[in-house]
């Protein structure tokens, strides 16, 4: 049975984001899966990387973050909160990220979790990344909610294509070798509605929570977010002319 790490990033315990994260946990448990939690706000996770986080860094020395992370890996002395998160990732077969879209991306606390936890040497090296990443057997899923409606988040929507907004996070996981499934998205989530529209939204959100058991049950058969294989790039790191582009982030504007 898989072990699932649920990472949730919202300051309000009763937010839809956290209700959805709890629905994920409940669904996993109902299916007999092991659940590990990282509720970043509840943990008061410090997302700011700084020299003082590293015991072996001498205050007057130049702070080279990747080298500090390499040394902390070598000496096994990451700050405890970081070591704990790294252990959770190592234990997890699946990671489900629950967060609202804030300014077209993940909340800063989650970005900082990536900056600090996904550390050099501990989680990746130059030789162990992308196709050779250490987490080849880990599968991830984004369960994200937006204030904007589904049309606004579509490929021609005025908020920008949500799947593209999620690409940098998915690519971060791809760097580590993980596979990220196509996201589950809840749209138009906000508390401005009154009357019938409010009831309609509540019914829609209830449906998302109720459906989470199906999302978890069908996790492995979900479509995945495709990335190019290492061999699709030449020795300079450019996509080979005959290689397919899976996202406008790589070979922008040129599509089949
Ligand atoms: C700082 C901030 C920035 C936001 N930026 C966006 C945005 O870029 N796109 C969007 O669709 N909604 C945006 N929203 C709306 C949130 O996505 C929405 O409030 C959230 O999904 C509601 O879920 P919750 O009840 O769990 O907070 C933003 C909200 C906040 C607080």
C-alpha cells in the first residue's frame, strides 16, 4: 500500500484548501494507505533560506547556498525541520500538494519549502536529476484552487493557462525525477457570493471533496504531465529540432 505525503499550504484551518487536504487524507486512509502530513502553516514552516540556517556556515564567509546544502548533507546536519521534511519525501510513494493559486503561483511558504527542503546533494546532484533523478518512483499530484473561474484559467483564459502556471512546480519535481499527474483544479473558489450563487458554489465544492476518494483510487491511472527525456536535448541543453515540445516553456511558440 502506498505511503502518501500531503503537503498543504494555507493559513486558515477551515479554508477550502485545508478541507480538501483533509479529504485527501481521509480517502487515503479509507483505502488503507499510510498518510504523512506537512501542514506548512500549522508547522510554522520557515520558508526563508538564510546563512543562519546552516550550523557549519561561518558568519563572515560568502554564503553559497548550494555549497552550504552540500556540506549539510555531507555532515548530516540540516536544521531539524528540513531533515524531517526530506525524510518524509524519501518515505513517500506519492505526494499530494494542496494549495490556492496566489498571484499566479503557489503561496510563498510552499516555494520556500522547495528552496530549503529540496536541497542540493540531499535530494539531487548534477548526475542524479531529470531522467536520473533519485525520486523516479515518486508520483505527485497538485490539487489546486483558484478564485478565477474555469474559463479564465483555460488555455485562452485571461488569467493564463493554469497548466502552464503549474509547470514550474511540476518541473521542480521532474528535476528530482518524480512524475507529476495532471492536476485536479477547483475554480471560482471565494466567499463573495450570496444567495443561489453561494449555494451553487457550496454544492460544487462539496462535490470536489466527495470525489476525492475517486481521485485517490484512480491516482495511478491519471494522465501525467509530460516532460522531455534527457535524450531529447543536445549537448548544449537545447531541444533537438526533431524532438516534440510538450510545453511552451520549452521551445516557446513552436508547436506541431
Ligand atoms: C494573495 C492572494 C493572491 C491571489 N491570486 C490569485 C490568482 O492569481 N489567481 C486566482 O485565480 N485566484 C487568486 N486568489 C484567489 C485564491 O485562489 C482563492 O482565494 C482561493 O483559491 C480560495 O480558496 P481558500 O478558501 O482555500 O482560500 C488569490 C488570493 C490571495 C489571498
